[in-house]
């Protein structure tokens, strides 16, 4: 069966919530049922909103954001699977008439309820020093899997007896030791009823069984056979574990690094990389934020996905800083030099332009505050990152995405203001 040598890649260029799901849906619609969305980092903490042209809406977490367009999903070994939240998402999609095909790498790490408990307990205990976690156990899963005796992968879920024994060791031995290392030794005793609940362990084992039944276990080479790869990044470059504002980062590489590993294994020759950013800056969770504002930047800004929650608080806003954007993308593209035979085409996607309305666009460039009309702003952003192409998002669905070169003047007629 013929293998594709080119793949699309969508990467968030900020702190997440840049419109990655919308762009994957846009590309998946072009690929149709031959598309395969490869989740190449992150886990259940992802929240990629997709709205179809006819108004169907879903916030994708495990399932690739191309599912509405008919694309299958591959959960790579760089993706952390959470059977509890996976099943909830599949039920939600089934209620909308969508039943996606899911492949999962046998080496994909798996979250347990104890990772979620520790994550939530520690984040609460930190009080004002929170790291900005989502509370779904992603980082704790990565940490636990560094110790072979307690590591758990998709392949381990097939033997329910062995799974139950390992879960018991995790809750009795690993969890109290881990909480002690984090400086919260007394937290285990205060929450012992949860950690030692046999009902929770048994319910999770049943969830693990249903998870395995709902997926096809396969490596990346098998899953991609005959399909067009669409790499869907999670979070954003400014949350990268090696390049973000530590410790307010995610426990994964959010840019090209994992993609490059998989691309080499698949023998890909060309990556068409789209870096996504809103026309302004957002951050959901604690940590530094350049050019932060006390309130939303434009009256028309609406975000139905990032609602306030106990772990991340309220969505934060700031002006777009082109120096930060330029540096983040340049550093990420530098990794591509590791595969000299691989061709990289870079595009930029600017989303949420419809939310600006009649306002001038405010942003920072070379340390200076600038105000421009939308078209001049797009030109400035494109120049800053040296993008070969620019896609513009003037709405929530794939039909609102336009190429800058092809966009008609009518698109801008209600948005342009005098510089």
C-alpha cells in the first residue's frame, strides 16, 4: 500500500488555545477519510475546539480534531492516554453521531486515577504557588513512568490481573513516596480513603478493559499505512518543558521534536508546518505572561472553552508580542536541522481575527507598542516569522479559514480601519 511522503503539522506558537483544533479540522477536510491525526505530545489536558460549518461543536481531548471530517486518530508513544477521560469523550462523540477509529501505540503511557489524585492534591496544596496544572494527572503520569516498576503503558492493559496488582503497588507504595518527595507527606494520610478505595481500583480496571476494546493497538508504521498523516500538537511552544517558563510548563515537547522522531521512522520527506496564534495572547493557568492585560483586549473576545476552573483559574489575556513569537518559532525550527534530508515548509495561522471588530490591532514589535489595521497587522506578523504562507481565521469553523493571498477584499471590508 502506498505511503505518503508529506505530512501536515499544526503547532501552537503561544501558551495553547491558539486554534490548533480548527486548523487540523481544516486540513483533515481536505484529506477526507484518508487522513490520520497523530497526537504527538500531551494528553487528556488538551482542549481543542472544533465547530463544523453546520454548527456541531466538540472540545477534542484524546480524539484527533479531524474526526468530524472523517479522519482516524493515532495516539503515539509521545501521547499520554487516560482511559477514564477517553471513554467520556467517546460517549460524547457517539451522542453527536461520530464514531472515530482510534489507534494507540502499545508504548503510550497511561494515566491512573492515582496520578490524577496526586496532581489535584499537590496543586491545591501549593496555593498561590500553583504551576498551572489542569488536574488530569498528565505530568504525574510522565513522572511515574520514569520508574520501570511503576510504569504503565497501553500494552499493560491487556492483562487485567497484572494490571490490578500494579495499580495496588502504585497506590500503596508509589503514591505516598511521591507525595513525600514533593513536600506533602501528610497528604496521603489525609486522602487515604481515596487512594485505598478498592471500588476506585476496580472501576478503573473496568475502564481500562473498555478502553482496550475501543481502540486498535498498533505502532506508528502500521497505523499510518495508506493514510495521510496530520500531526496535531498540544499546548504551545511557550509551555515546552525545555523552553518554557519553568516550572510553569507542561511535561512534554510541544513543538517539532517528537514530530521529527516519528517523521524519521516513517521515512517522510516533507513537513508542511503551520504555527498557530491568536491575534492576541491568552494563557489559562499560572505562570509568567508577556504583555498581560487586566481584562480581555477587545470587546468582541469570546471563549466558551476556557471557562474558569479550580486548577487553572480564569483565562488571562495579553497583547501579541512579535519578538516572543519570532523567537519561539525560530528555536523550534532549529530542531529540524537534525534531519537534513527533510524539507520544511512553514506557514502561519492567525485565528480569532473576527473578534477584533472595528478596533485597531494592538501588538508589540521590537519592544514597541504598535497599532495597525488588520491587514497591516497580518503583514507585520508574517514578516516577523518569515512565513511562506498565512492562513486567516475569521470565525469558528473551517469555512472561515482563508489564505491571505486569496482572501478577498470583502473579508476585510468590515474589519479595516485607518492606520
